């Protein structure tokens, strides 16, 4: 893919993550509130019935857009031409599993009406769009371990095709319920892509069969593979590619590296890579 886009904003929201790790040192040392305390950043209005993954994603977007604490009183600038692309493989798994268990036990009446929207696999992306007023294309990617970079690639294509002028790309996985038992950590990241020039440019995204991509060049001083952020965030599954992009963007924007190559995936799901360069 020859299209390119600039990273205009980025944020990581991962409760319990330390900023002492070298890879995290370029990010602002802002403490991430857990999903149950999301109202301290987002305000209380509009959070009733929202699941953990949605709350984490909203926090990441809120920070990436540079908004003050509290619910926005109007659509964010440029919202009418802003796309939302979310990567999450397990975001609503807790809701679906809980509803299935209640139906199997003959307790259908115990399913709360507030939980019904959360059964949609697109609930995170649609909630982000509604909260921030984004009326551009609205997509969710559930593509296994390459999902985060797949989402970045789709966002770049939307911009290149003129479908949007800006794209909010989010990677998020919850860490509670059946998902938590599977070992997935609660983490969210957001990168805001723009067609205008910026300090960090997303240049290419490719699918390939092995863990070593063909995008590696001498200028790619920072290389993040499928497991390089595990020590920082734990297992982040579908959020990995966007987390990598946010961390790399912080390094490049701060002049700590001239470029980066990010790779996520495994032998079962395949591999995907994206290259970032300092403009």
C-alpha cells in the first residue's frame, strides 16, 4: 500500500501500567483510571451500562484528542469528516457470554436492557462516534493478532480514498470476565490519523508470512515485534498493533528515533507490519 497518513495525536490508556519501562518513557506519565473510575476523566453522563472495553476506549480517544476532563458539550472539531476504526477481538465477549449463560439457565428476564447494545461487535466504534460527534465511516476489525495493524491500514485507505479527512484508530481489549480468565490485560490505545503533514507518518502496511517484515530499513531505529510490549502491558491481543503505533509515535515525535517498523501476529493468524517515519 503506497498511501500515507500523518499521526496527529496518540494516547495509551492501560490501568496499572508503569511508565518506568524504557519503551514507555517517551509517553506522558499520566495515571490511567480503571474502567470503573472512567467518570473521573470522561464525566458521569453517558457511561451507564457501558462495558469495560468501551470505557477504556473512550478514555484513550479523549486523551488522544487532547480534551479536558468531562463529557464534550459539542462535537469535536472536524467530526463530520472523521472516521472511527476500532480493533478489538474480545471487546464484548463478556456481555455475550453472560447473556448466553442466562439464556441457557432460563433466566432471560434477568438480562438488562442496558446490556443489549453491548452485544453488538461494533458497540465500541459506534459509542466513540456518538460521544465525539464523528459522522464519517465507522468500522470494527476483529481479525485476530494482526487486527491492530489491519485497523491502521484500513484507516489510511479511508483517508487516501477521500472517505474521511481524519481517522480515530483505537485498539482495545478488556481484562475482566471470561476475557480476564483467558489472560488478556485491560489496555487501550488511540492514534489520530490526518491527511495533513505531521511529525510522524504512517507509510505502508503489509501482510506477510513470517515474523520478519520486508519493511525494515536502516532508518527504522525502533522495531517492535509481536511480544515486545508484553512486559509492559501483558497480553493485549487485538489492541497490540495500535499500542505499538502509539508508543512508536511518542518516540518519533520526541526525536528519539527516525523511524519504526511495527509487527504483530503469529504463525496461526499470519503477520502484518506497518512502517512509521519521522517527517
